[in-house]
């Protein structure tokens, strides 16, 4: 077996779609599902030791880290088909890695705690069912912060960067566009046009440049608060963490689609 410690694992941001829809095969989530199934082209799972997965669906006042050997699934979505509440993902946690993350964040003066109880939410198990259905890679789920402070999330990522050298991939799970009001309202609109072209261009420019730290200025980008309304930017925070964990390398865009022919979604990797 290869020495996984020699593998410098990537940091990446994935779009996890709407609820369980990527796994259900819902039409507008097909491209998202395909992108998740193709993560194996980016990550060498044969050499990967573990995944630190930062989920948009867990907000806390301090960074909170799943720390048990096993975690139940948390079906934190509503009004979906019965089969979507019977999913299983038998992946295991990594208490030792959780403790190391906890200690590293504390050393960086970022308030943190371990949580052995909370289940893995759908920001974890839905993408992972498609990314790695074998469920053979240990996962440590990490929360975002309720304050949605851009700089703090980027700094969290900078702390997590150190684990990549040991074969641990950092995965941010969210959506590069997430305005629930527009998602709902657009269902009844017949005209089709791209609503977030300028903001998507901003994300692509900063994530693929030497100055990706400018992502912390996301609110200044054109159309930013139409894409992620004030106080509702939970799905963008995992991208900020993934970018911070990217280290000195430039990122590259690995996926782009027009969700419902209207909302651009983009995924990035730092290797």
C-alpha cells in the first residue's frame, strides 16, 4: 500500500444541490450529480487518508467538529419522497483527526468545540453518496459560524490547510449561488436569463488568481447580496473555508452549470 502521508490532498468546493435531489435524480440537479460523481478525477481516493467536510447546513456560534467514530444521518430536509428518508451512508468518523483539528484551531485562537452527538447532515451525506458511495474514507464534519464573517471563515481554512500534507482533503459543501426567495419565485417565471453572471465571474476570478484572499470582499462584488442575501450566506461560507485551505496555489474551476437555466453554479479546486 502507498504511503498516504506523501499525498498532498486537494482542497475543493462542491455544489451539493437542493436537498436530496442530486441522489433522487431530479432533472435540474442532474449536472450537479454528475459533477459530484466525477470528483474521483480530482481526488486520489486510493491515497486519501480522510476528509474534513465543511457543511453549509451546520451553523454554530463557534467552530464545532464531529468527533465520534460513527454518526447517524440527519435528514434535515422536508417534503421529499419517502425513500430520501431511508438513505444510508455507513462512513466512519475520525476522532483522532477531530481532536487535531480542534487543537489546531485553538492554537490559532479560533474558538472551537468537539461534538460527538450531532448526525451528519445532508450537506455531508448527499454529496458523499455520489462522491464516494463506497463510504470507505473517514469523514470529520465541521460547522460554519452563525456570524457568517468572511475573514474568519477564510482564516479557518488557512488553519485546515496543514492537514492536506497528510493526505486529508478539505471539502466545502454549499452552493455558489443561494437565494431561496429567488429559487422559489423563479419556478413560476417563464422567461429564462442568467441572473448572477457578474457574481459568478467574480468568484471565478478570485478563486483562480494569486489573490484569492480577495474572496473575503465578496459583498463588494456586483450582485453579491442578490446571490447571497445579508445574513443568509451560509452556502457561501464553505467556499471561503476551501479557498483559505487552498494555500499559495491558484485554484481552478472544475465545474460550471446554469441551474434551472438561470443561476450559475461553480465549483473549484486547489491542488
